[in-house]
């Protein structure tokens, strides 16, 4: 009662003074929590290569993409045949560029996705990877063996800091992910040009089309800097759709691809290792005989929604670049598949083998037509179709 009466008799200034005394410990507690600081002089640079297919709702699906990672990375994705181990696979790489050693924590999430590999070792739990205690350094600890023929070896020679996690050291963080990503655009033939309809909610940046000429031998390409999305409030498409005309590629395709994407991604200041990886990925997945493919740069807002990345403490700059290679989008693909199925019964064994190989490289898109072809009266066609469908079921 004495305390209550004492407080009743206190003036307003005394009340304020008393409240200040009560809150003092809480203020000191708040002051003791250091705000998150930026790792000055460090840039996190991410390059993501994605393979997509209109009939698949997820990017990098295991049904069409195998792993060519070294066995000691313990990848969960099915391994490609030995003849293809030197070919790069769709992959995500995060490197730290700078000269200031530090420790960071990296968390990468793939909502509704699945991770097939993470290197150096990390905690993979459900839909996220966490490199909890990464040590950034100027000099390496012991590096796992990697032959010069490996498509990843160039990144060990590239600029950047070494990263160490769970006593394993590397020049990059690597991840292999399958995650939801739909192909929300369509190519339509229009005389000597190709129109692009984008009904998604994000623009397509630096969209490039590749196809071998109908006469064979010469590769062709055409590009448009940006394909805007259709208006979000209506499904009406703009009357003036972006149009691409294909022209022959001048010189060696690998050199052309390197030059082209160096120019298109000039704002990202890519080094030779990144450009070589892009060129080799495109040679493997985008240049497909007798089929048109599309490549575009994924909008950065889409990357952040699909694969949220958190680095603590944050570096001075985070740069995320993702290229999407879209296969089986050729508007003439249905006609091509029908022609190849008919060629399975050609009198020339070499033509039959060539048709089987091309159909095998386009299995997801060819499956409906192959199922219909099982009823073919030609026993050679029916037998080869049966083998192709068994190959698709085994994937």
C-alpha cells in the first residue's frame, strides 16, 4: 500500500524518470545486438544454367537431364553415360570475388524443388541447402583431385576466393537443383520469321533462337533483346508480337556463342571460365540437329522467387544470372517427329539408326507419337518404337 500511495503522489517528471530507470536495462540489451554488417570488398557471383521443356513443369527434370559431376561430389541425379562425362550439365555455381577473407553463411531454398548435389558438403534438408560455416580464404586447403579434362576445372583457375566447408575446400559453391519452372511462351512460324507469344508474368531477356539450316551443315540464330509479358489483367496478346529472323552463324559455333553471350551479358562482367561454360552448355543442350531451340536470360525477380538466396553477413554485391535453355519448343517439332518415325522403317540401316538416335534425344516430346506408332504394320518401326518407349520408361 505504501508503494501504491508513493506512486500516486509522484509528479509527471518523476514518473518519466522512473520509467527511464525501468527501461534502461532493455535499452542496453538492444544496444548490445550488433546490426548485420556488409562484407566489404566481396562480391557473390552466381551463374545458373537451366534446361527446360514445355511438357515438363519443372526445370532440369531427371527424366531428361543426367549428372556429369565427379563421383566424389556424391550426386543423387542419375549419372550420364561414360562417353558424356566431359560434357557440362545444368548447374548452379556461386563464387566469391574479392581479396578480403571472411566467414559467411549461405542458405539457398528451392520451394517445391529438390537438390541433387551440393559441394562443398552442406546441410541439405528438404528444399534447402545451408552452408553453415563457410571460410573464405585467399589460399586453398587440400583440394579434391580433378583432372584437367573436367568441365569444372576451369573454375579452379578462375579469379575468386577459396571456400571451405566441413574441411572440404573448393573455388566455388556448386548445386544441382530441379525446381518448378514452366515455359510460358510459344513460338509461331510466320512466313520467313518466328513470332514469340509470352503469356507469363515476367519478361524474357536476351532471347536467342538456334537451328541448323534446312539444307544442313550451317547453324543459324536470331535474337530479340526482350519479350514483354502479356498484360496481367487480360489474356489479350499485343498485336505487334516480337519477331525473330534467323541468319547463318559466322565461323566456329563455339567462338560465336562465346562472343554473342559476352556481348549480351556484358553488364555482368563475366570471366572466361563463365563464358566457356555457357558456350559448352549451349553446344550440348541448345544446338540440336534438325530442331529449333530457345535460350533466354531469366528475369532476376523470377530467380529470387524460385530460388531465394541468403548470404550472412551480406556481401557488398550479389549478382545472380540464370540462362534457360528450352528444348522441344520448335513449332515444326510434330512434323519432324512424324518424319523420323517413318524413317525408322527406311531400307537404309544408317537412316534407321540416325532416326532412332534423334528420337531418343527428343523422347519426352516424341512419346505420344511413339505410342501411336506401336500399331504400325511395319515390324521394323514397331520394334524400334518399342525399344524407344522402354528407354523412356527406364529413365
